[in-house]
């Protein structure tokens, strides 16, 4: 494994760093003012569109997608850019058209879509003209077990009829989310991994009803399009809207979520890095009991622990990205599961320490720490809860044959 950044990586990271410092971070306050001035608006604010135009000019567009249709980067090359974007989670990913759930949905359409599906939905997503939502989780079943998903997708001649209730459909409050990628059962009696299918449901199809927005610890993610509960009431869509084939939903979901977990983890490490920067500034400028906070032993220990966690997990994520590029997502599944377990936990700890250093200010909206903490905590459920990944990783480890015991030893 060689993690020395190549020329392409260094060049893209330098451009992304300049964009972040010169335009994105100063625009955070602008975004906050625009959100406050338009509290009922769920669409992108003007500052986001301005940054998107500039990101395209700087060549910082669709970097998450390998090959000529995207930014042309490998997973390993994109990883440090994703980390940088995590330092401004409200603005940087959307500015570069590298924000979930659109990234995963674009990967899904790129890998599994028909030419017609790509022309109608993928092309405008890549141009940033529309948004999308991923509708998998349901309120009435334990959606961590995807085989239980109750939404039905029934064939009716040249159409499918979709019925069910979804929630935590990220981005769906945004009126520009023109397409919903819906997972549902086409054959509830099939093998548990062949029951589900994926289908593309236009937002404006009769029977689609966005019920309400959901919040994460009170944050509504309004500037990104929120998280919605959606009812699908006998929604008829052409059979050509099915992605791949009937029964392929579970396989598609696994393929979609793998790269996304690397993206999420690198962005989370970017949040942790910004938190450490804020802690250094706070600790060296704040005095308590006759000494700066930086002179307090407990603060030094917290900073040291956070730095160790950050550096160690970055290496694990980079190894995972390298494996995905060299041996494929399936062969890298153990590492993907490991980072999904370890990174959100560690970042949550790092942010919790940072909040403690800031005191009551850390809980307020004056600092980004509380919102970042909410995002890190949500990651321990999004794309599968910790316990599911722990169980899968433990099962894989225990199924690995042990090396032979040397003679004379027990």
C-alpha cells in the first residue's frame, strides 16, 4: 500500500483547499442569513448556486464518480477531497455536486441504469439541474433488515404499481428532487435477498405525497432539502422505470452503499479536523483558574486522544479506498464495515470533547460543533446501524480459517 498522493491528487486537493478557504468557509454565514430570511424554503439558496458555478469553473465537479462521466478520480484520489469537504458539511459537498443522496443515486444510475434512464435522470443530476432522494427506510418495520421492507412493487401490464410509506428520504423536501429511487418488494415470498427491487418514481407522479420533514436532534437540514416522510399510494410508473431486474434491489443497494460509506467517513474525519482546529484556537485564547485551557492537563489529553483517533482512522479509510480501487468493493467489504463502525464513533467522541472545551458555547448555534455532533451521531444509524455492521464483520472474521497450529503447541 502506497498512500503517497500522486500528482493528480495533490493538484485536486490544492484546488479544493483554495476553494474551501477562499469561497466556501466565508460563505457559511451568507448561507445562514439566507436560510433565516427564507424559513419556508427547502430548495438550494442563491449562495449554493453561486458556489456550484464557481466549483465547475475550478474543475471541482462530480469528483466522487470515477471515469469520464465524473471527475475521473479513483476512490483513493477522491478520499482527501471528501475529507476537505467535510470541514464545511453544509456547503462544500453540495457546492461540488458531491453530496448525498445524489452521489449514491448517480452511482446507482451510472452502474445499473438503462440508456433511457441515464438520459432522463442521470444526465441532469450530473449537471446539477435536479436533485434526487433514496427511499429505503420505513417507519413500520426494522429497516436494518432490508428483507422486511414492506413497500410493494406490483407488476400490472406495462406498469408497476408502488404502494408503501417511507421516511428519512434525504433531500426529498427539496422541490428540485425530481426523482425518487424506491426500494420495495416485488416478490415477498422469494429468497430473502431476492424479494426487493429498485424502481424510479417521479416526484410528480399521482399518488406520491410528501407528508412531513423530519429532524435530527432538532436540525432540519433545510439548506440541503431535509429528510422527508413519503407516502406512495398506488403510484403507477412505466415498467421501464425498474432498475436492473426484479429481485436485484438488495444487490443494487449494497453496491450503492459501499462507496457512500467511504465518502461519509472521509467527510466525518473532515468535521473532526475542523473541530480540532477550533479547539486549538479556543484552548490557547481562553483562560480559566489562572492558566489558559491549553495549559490544563486534561485538555492536552483530549487533544492528543483526538489526534490519535483521527490519524489512525484516516489510514484505515485510505486503505479501504485503496482496496476498493485494486480488488473491488466486494473484496473490501470487511474494511468498509470496519470504517462504518469505527469512524462515526470516534468522530462523535472528538466532537463531544470539543463541545466540552467550548462549554455552553459549544452547544449553541454560534459554533458548528453541535450540528456536526448530530450528524456524526446520525451516521451510526444511516446506511445501517453499528450493530448490523458489527455482526456482519464478526461473522466474516469467525468464518476465516485459522492458521494451522505449529507442532508442539496447543
